[in-house]
């Protein structure tokens, strides 16, 4: 979000061009230059080509040190250690009997994850294995932690396969197979009005620093002995009297701490705003019978594309317990195997509420919600499952590092031949390596 | 932290990549306070595991400051500064950062 303030008018620019010879004179060596360079070197000036105006560099080094304490307003903030972007440790089984959340969201796993789900429905008991990976792992050097970290929030791909009764109808084909793709677009939340306010606040601080630097540069360049002045200003325990003596007069570094406090407050609010939202893409492909035999003739091919979004809020004084709304909406295409002309489109969505509290790299969560599908299935409405309303409730409990257990219950409120489902899932997640020292 | 000098008229780009393990988003702000008055600025936000870049073209004489504001002082990331497309500084950082550059004619 680029902004510009206080640009020179055309007339002023022309005036500066006419004064060019004076500006060029300023680039000539000044008597104080070598002395300022000496202080810069003694103070550990960063490596690089020699400064064109050493006293300007020295002035900024001094201003930076003298104003560093004001930025403590940003460091000393008492931010609640909320885990608003907590690690996802379960692959996506959204829309299948193995679904573990009341309403699935779009945050991907960081590296890889797996779930073994025990499913109870009108079809009896089944087991489904879901494996999820982050494809970015194939595109980057796994030893490049920065690159892995950058891509680990982007997307993941999950595969669902039943491990009990793979071919119950004995037709030589796997009865059910599912693919899920989650793409996170959380970064879109960054361009907020609050960030514009924060940027303006930061500009005011930098403009003040520039004015201080210019004032000090001109003063150092005019001095016979800028070294004494610079050393007095750079001293860790500099006092006003020593600075006044070393600089032949008073040097005023008075800046308003309120500006830095305002900046810290606005940045904190902007972060809360960015972190409390998620937004992403949810793509699903199901081949075979997603009801696992609960509905005769339900085998087919289904494709779903939708968006998922949510927002969280604080629910405790320590900021650790958060609650929020989750929603998703998309379109599902279905073609049944029993009749190639039996195709249907339906709107597929859900809305839910989730309370959660982070526990190390996982979260304890309770959620409830409703999922629906509305469409025209014609005579095959039951097989295509184009019209239903499901109420869901789920509980996720961390077990130990990287492992959790989920319990999900779905009860149909409306819809033909839609089965109630009870799912128990054991989740295992692989975490990114810890940052090095 | 004073990081040195940049020549007037340079194009400056700063990129911050937040570690996946960060506790929250990080803000990246860059501004040039011009000696002639006024300022130019750019800003962005990096979610955990994500990155953001800010850029200012043809910087004027004055002071250039880059600020990274992280949620917690234990959060980490990589801050990189390019000047005219060439890497000037690239450091793995922990906690809030304030880098200053003298933009000199």
C-alpha cells in the first residue's frame, strides 16, 4: 500500500534545478568528512562503499540510537498470545463420511498429515484412511527452511481411501476414492484501512527522524571538532550536560513518544484484524460411492468447487480461547454410474461455530454447524444426494505432540436416504523443523 | 539499527518472510523521510509462513527506515533488502526490527 506525502510542486522542482551548482558543491569534500568517517568506522559502520556524506551517515547513526528507545513501545506491547493461525494437523476429509470438523475450513497442513477414521452409518462400520501432503515440499529444497516455511501455508492435497471393504460389490474396482485440495488465501486480508493508518503514523515518525538527521548533519559538517560532539551523542549513558559541552550547545532530540505508542496500538489492531480471518479455496473429487454402500446406486463421480471463510474472536482474558464463525459455499456436479444421463448440479454449503484453545502445536476444539445441499436430482435425488440438511457436532482433543483424536456426529434433519454418521478419527501431523539458532 | 548508505534515485525493495512457527502476522513498513519535506511509504502484512514485499522507487535524499513489527519478540523470519535489484542485506531476524539507511546524493 504505497503512499506519498508532501511532494514538491513543479515550481519548487524548477527552483532546485536552477540551484544545481550549489547542490554539486555540497558533494565536494568537506573538512569534517574525514572526521565523521573516523567516528563511523570506530562505531562499526556496516560494510559497503564509502559514504558520500559521512556526516549525514553519522547523524543518522546517532538519531537511530537516540530514538531506539521510543520503538520499545512496539516491543513492550502486552499482546495476548492467541493462536489465531494455529497449525492444522489433519488432512481434509471434507464432505466424506470421514469428515472430522462440523464445518471444514481451508487452512492446509504444513508438511504432511494422516487420519484413520472409524465410520458408523446405515452402511455399517467402515474405516477410511486420509493422507494429506503439502505439494510445495516437492518444489523446494527441504533444507531451505525459509522457503519451506513460506510455502507451507499455501495448499495441501489429500487422498481418501476406505481400508475396510475396498471392493464390497466385488466388481474389481475400488468402491470409493476421494481427492481434496485446499488453497489458503489468508494473505488477502493484509490491505486494511488500519494498515493505511499505521503507515501514515510511521511516516510521521520517519519525517521527524529525517528532520533531526538533517539538522544534525549540517551541524556536524559546520563543526571544527565533530568527533567530540558525535562521541557525546553516541555514549550509552549520555547526559544533557555532556552533550551540550561536546556539541558547543544544546542538541534537542525531543520527539513525541505518543507517536510511537499510537503506531504500536494501530499495528496491534491491524494484526488482530488480519489474523482473525481466513479465506480459501476448497476443491473435492469423489469417485465411487461416497455413502459407502448406505444408499444403493449412489456410485458415481462428483466434483465440488467452493470457497471457505471464517472469522475468530477472543473469548477469554488471556486471549487463548477463541471462538468464531466458519462458512463455506460452493457448487457440486454429480454424475451417477447407473445412468450416464443422470447428472445434477447442486449448491453445497455450511455454516458453523467453533470454540478452540491451543495446546502446544494443536488445538482443543468444540464445534457445531449445519451443512446443506440444494439441487435438482430428479428421480435420482436419493442416489445423487442433492437435497439434504445435516446438523453436525464435533470435538477435537490433542493427545500428544502432533497427534489428536476427533469425534464427529452428523444427524440428517431433511433429505432422502441420508444416513446419520458417527466418525472417530485418529490424526497424525508432521510439523516443520524448529528454526535453527 | 543503522545499516549504511543508499544512493539517491535508487529503487529499494524490502521483503519479509515470516516463519511458519510465528504466533501471528508480521507487519513490514518502509518509508523515506525526504530532506526536502514530506515522505513516501509502503507497507504490507505477512501471515505465518507467508511473505510480503514493499518497494519504493527513485528514493529521494533523506532517511529511509524499515520496520518489522512481529506479534511476539520470539517470532522469527527473514528480512531482505534489495537496492536496484541487487541484494543489499539479508538477515534471519528474531523480534521487531528497525533498520535505517542514509539516502545520500
